[in-house]
């Protein structure tokens, strides 16, 4: 910091002794120096708050992940061979289907918005209410859920897979030490191994790794607005979220602003604790510009509106149009991609 103070003092002294043209040039240099100093402070602060996504471990060519990929796209895991994991968590559309609620095997809609599978393996838990600890545990739920893929039992799933020669071979290769490798546990393990590869680094990660030019000044100013507004209360770490639970509606009822048709009680339905009423897992903001509609019930189509609502219900602030626009510029930097070999 001292070098900037000395430099600015020197510039001010020279300016006091120069011509109007010299003063104009020196003034521009001063603005540039001050901006550089501000960004240097911001760069340091941001790297302390966030950090880069971890490197992907493993390969889709590993037998377990290869099996998991096949199962992720397998429609025969649904009762009437209509749906796969990819139906609601499409890897071509950032791990979501962009619907408020997803349609199940029998045409019934689910009760919550389907969250993205991208980067989900890095979350503290799975589902909006955090009822499963990891992607492996989560993978088995929708297959047996009567509203979703509607398979009648684990044994029914195993029997169907066991009748398919391709899966006999793939399960044996993935779990060579097992005499009976086609199990529901191994199915979940395999799908989880594939989902752990769905990590989406972006330009933000290049910036986090030390490339100060990876983000433009406009994007950095947006990040500064994001920090100053208080969004970092919940959206920190490499995922900018996904690492804690929070009540939706700290300063106002969320449904008054989202116009939700159903008032979801969140984790309360899992724990029965009054303190968990309207508490949800904080979503990651990775790829947030691509994964609408927003919130647990997909009740808000516009990300601009979602940011506005978060300001009101969580921060007790009426964010200005300029602040919201700046924050949106920043959020764009969080959009990344998975490797093409992970797609169907």
C-alpha cells in the first residue's frame, strides 16, 4: 500500500508544477494507479473468499465411471423406459431441464425444481433439503421415487439390468472382485463416480489461480458489488454456495415475492425441527445464468428478478438497477463447461 501512497503524492506534486496538458496526463495516470490499487485489494479479498474449483479426479474411461455414464443416460432405469437421469439433469443444458418442475414416468410433476448435477459432488449434501449426504446416495432415490422414474423396487432394477448382456459385462469390469457385481449399491457408486467428473471450471477459476486479466474491470466491479452487497454471507467458497443451509426469507416471507403456489417448509420436513422451517441448502452460483428457473420451486424465471428478490428477502436491501446489472456481469464469469467426452 505504501508504494501507492508515495506514487500518488509524487504525481500530485508534479501536477501542481506543470502545464494544463501535463496536469491532464498526470490526472489520467493517477486514476489508473488508483484503479490498479483498488483491484489489487479486491483480487486478494476475492481469493480469500472464494478460491478455484478443484481439479477433476479420475476419467470417464475408468470402468466404474464408464458404467456410471451409461447408467446416467439409461432410460431402462425408469418403469416404462421413458426417462434417464439425463432427462431432468441434461448435460447439454448445464445439468438441468430448465423447467420449474420435472415430469416423471407417469406424467406427474415433482414437488421441487431439479437442481443441476454439475459440481453437485462438491456440495455438503444433496437435494434442496440436504436429505442425502453425497451424489452416490442421491443417485438411487429418483429411480425408485414413484413420481419420478417409478421403478417398483431395487430388486426389480437389478433384475432388469441383469437381463442386459452389456451391463453384465460392464458391472463385471467395474467391480471385478465381486461374484455378483450387479447390485443397487454398485449402481449408485457408478453413477456417483460419473457425476464426480461433472466439474465446470470457467474464466473465474483462471482469475482465482492468479491470472488478474482473466476477468475484465467491469466483471471485477460486479464482483465487488456482489461482495459489498452482502451476498457472500451465504455464497462463498469455490462453488459460491452449496456449503451451508440458510432460511429462505430472513427479512421477509419468500412467497410474498416469489409468488410460490406452495409454501415449502424445506428441511423442516426432514428434521422436524422448528429451527429448520423454510431452511434450504444454499445453491451454488456456478452456471447460474444457465440453470433457471430459480429457487427450490422454480418460481422465478428471470435471474435479474431472482437477484432482486434475494436482496429483499435475505439482505433486507433494495438493490439498485445498477447494482443488479453489475452483479449479473459477475455471475456470467461463473459459467463453465464439462468435457465433451462426458456428454452423450
